[in-house]
């Protein structure tokens, strides 16, 4: 009799464990259906070809995390270095070749966006976002690496409203496509002995100031 009671109790225990596990898995599955991810780490490998400032490459890392339902914050930090266009000019343009001139390029970019999603899933679907970007880079003569008083300094500041669509493929691979319109303020300085003088580079802009157009993408992994 005791053995039969023991077998019944063991059977009931296994039933409760199995039922509880199934119930827990169901709850988790329902949660992940509505919330595919909590945060995403992103980049854009194509910005290595051309950065936000002329003649630069951008090495970008961005983080997007959920703040509230259907809302998220995205922060980006980038290193700006010498771009392919400038490397080509150093090899082919007579201004560089005749003077044996090569430039050292160092800078950074900071970005901030606050996204509002229209779908039921945060981090997935259509969204709009106010966006801010600040970029700063210095061009120095590489033959004078310790000369910190003479260089060219470019600063780009952008404010925009962006709209886009973010795909989440298998809840892991994120593809963020976006476009936007806003305001830009691009400033170039010629610095000699730490004396700053404005340099007019408006002829190098495809879209004239103060108009800023965004068209781009980020790819990343969701967690």
C-alpha cells in the first residue's frame, strides 16, 4: 500500500513539473512573440567607404534599448579615420605627390535617437525618431605628428526627424532602414598656431546648407 502511495505521489510530482515547465515555456513564448528583443547592437560596414565628413571613414557602433512600450533609445559612437577618397588623392593628386604630403585623420561622431514604434512590437516595424548627430575630425600633416597647433578642423552638427522600418529576422538579425530630413550646420576651420579661421567648403556639399537628408541603414544582433 505504501509503495502504491509513493508511486502515485511520484507520478503527481512529475506531472506537476511537466505541466509547470510547459506552462512556463508557453508564457515565455507568448512574451517573445510580443517582445522579440530587449536591445540591439548595430553597425554599418558601408560607412567605412565614406563617413559623415568629407574624406573620412566611419567605424560605427550603435546600441538600441527598450525604454517603454513601443519606445526605445538609440545611442551611437563612431571613430572617424582617413577615408578611401583621401587615400586615393594622396597617391594621384599633384598637390600631395609633389609635396610628399600625407595627412593624419582622427575624429569621432556621437548620435542620439529616440524612437517611437507604430507596431505592437517594440524594436520591430515602422517608427519615427528625432535624431541628433555631432561629428568632429582633425586633419594634420603626418610628417609633423606632434604639431598640435596647426591643422584643419571640421565640425558637423545635424538635427533631423527620421522615419524607418526595422526588421527582426528570427528574432536575432536586425535590419534598420531609414530616411530623414532636417537641419545641418557644417563648419571648417583652418588652424594655425591655435588661431581659428573659418574656411568656406560649401562648394563641396552635394546638398546645400542648411538642408540635411538622411538615407541609410544599420545591421545588428538582437538580444
